[in-house]
């Protein structure tokens, strides 16, 4: 027997939505659809309309930017239990980076315009959703700051060696 | 003279300040600036090291530096050290060839407390060259795999080109009884693994924090954030072990260069539990 989970069930199992009231999940699920990406497949591209965000169930997506000689530099990856994308929240609703799947990836895509409308109609839902995005933003900011420290670079000697 | 160290073994019958000649019997380039030296005693051998201990390596005529044991050999007299060239002495050590002789003192310090982890899950968190001091822990666990429950090794590096011990990581992955996760700070096209800080992997590693022990080694800022993430995950502070990096000079607790508050890292460390350190890691300039 094949068991098919509803969008609502999938969202309820995801850590990003943990603790949300059932009524919120029902509303949010109405904006969702299942998506799947193969390794190498583009999820979204820099400059395109940011019309959704992705609730990753399994897999891995790399966020990347083009370097000066068109080299692609991956700046972060998201994986099982993560959420991808917040550019749908703020004008001009454009993606700032490229996103490619680097593994077989299953996600729920939530329509940005649909969610914004529901948040406008139900401020409490909007507040609870924004709380989660604010926490996510803070977490990503902290991780990015740690990456910027270049902790493993030559100025940090690694381990046991303290020599000048 | 016999001097007892804080480890269970005697340091040396010569006195701990007298280096013993060791010959380089193998040398491997790990990274562009990092070499592994396999050394054997020319004559009298020092006691073999426990995982997490360090020795003082002396490049004759240049200087002496504390270097962790990156592999613990069963044979008395053999030792393995992984060295990054960051200054005059480490550059000299990295330039050694087979047959060259160095001076060695040690092993010193208190290593990883592995028995406390038996019967529970284990998480090893390593950043950059910090993988070198914890590799002996992973190898000891894998040699007695049945004594531990789930084992996860989380490794962070600057980029894919800066990944230490890539062959070992592949071999561990191939066993299927240890979860190995690698992340890098940034990567170019062709890297299909994770990109991000190693601490971001801690919330999702499949272990039971109530029974788990963590072994953490890397730059001190990374260890602080890793310890915080482990505590958030539910680890007890006394089950989080970190290996500290300080300026060890005498290595026997006399000179005070490695003092951290009330403790000498060379003697009471370099491995401490987060509970034992208390807030010492948060004190600036300490």
C-alpha cells in the first residue's frame, strides 16, 4: 500500500513549523505543492522572481554566486529540515543567488504571493510566521559571520601550534 | 630520575626537559602547507602517547614546538605528528626528509577520556587542523566499535582543498557504522557536499544527547560555538570534551606560558570538559 502524505502533514512534521497551531498549518498548506529536483537541476536563479520558498524534506541545495571569472562559488547549502529562500518576503521579490540541487531533493514549495495575502488577512499568522523567519535569519547571519572569520585560515594556526 | 606526569605513564627516565633523538621514517604531504611526520626512536624510546596528548618536537638549531599526536602507534617508539608550517620551527619540521633526526620530549598532558563515552553515542567535531588530535579518538573507537552506540564525525574545513586526511574520511564513510559529515566554508563548482559552518550540523546529527559524549577540537572560537550548540542539543557539559591550544613551552607546568586561569594547559589539559572549564573560555585575553 502506498501512503501519500498531505502537504499539511509534511509541513506539520517539519521543524520550521513546529509548534504552529493547526489552523495556521491548514492555511499555509493551501499555498503548498510538492516539488522534486534532480542533482544539478536549477531551483531558482539570481534575478528571477522570488515567488516561493522551499521547505526541504530531504536532499541538498547549494546557494551559489558567480565569481569575477564566472567561477561559481557555493556560499551555503541547505539540507533536510531546512528552509530555502526568504526573498519572497520583501520587494522587489527577486532571488539574490542561484540555487541548484546537489542531491535528489524533495521539498514543499509554498507560493509567496498566496502566503503574503494570508498573512495580510490574518496578522497573528503573519506574526508567527515572521517569528520563524526572524529566527532563521538570525541563525544564518551568525553562521555567515563565523564563515567570514575564516577560522581555519593561516592566521589561526589550527591546533597545538602556537609559534610566531 | 623518574618523573610522573598527569598521564598514567612515566614521561622519561632522562627527565622531561631532555629531548630524545627520533628519526623521520616517513613523511606525507597532507596539504600545501601541512606535512605528517612518522618518527621512530633512534635509541631509547619515549612512552607511546594516549589519544589527545602532545609532544614537543625540536628542530635542532631552530626551536621547539608542541604538536599533537595525529596517530597513536601501538609499537613503542613510533609516533606520528601532523604539522602546519606557520613559523620558523614548523617550516623546518615540514621541510624534513626521511632519515633526518629531530629531538622529541613527551608525551605530555591529559588526553581524551574515551572510557567515559563507552555505552553511549559519540559525536566528534573537528575543524581545520583540529582533525589531527581527534583522529586517534576516531581510530580508537573504530577499533572497539562494539563498545559504542551511534558514532558521528563532523568535520569542517576552509575549502575542499583544505580537507585533512581525506583518505581516512573516505575509509570511515565506507564502513557504514559511522556517520561522517564534512562541510566547508566555501567551495567552487564540483563540490557536492555541504557548505557552511561545522556547528550547523550539530542540531541534525542523529544521536541521543542524553547518552552521548562529544570530542571537539579546532580553533577556539569554533569550539566555543560548538560547545554552545551541543549544550543546546541537550549534551551534559561534563560530556563535552575540548582540546585547547595554548603556548606550551616547558610542557611540564613550570614556565606558566600556557596558564589559563587556575590551570596549566600543558599539564591539566590540553583536553578538558566544558564543565571543568566553566566560563574560562569566555574570558577575554585569558
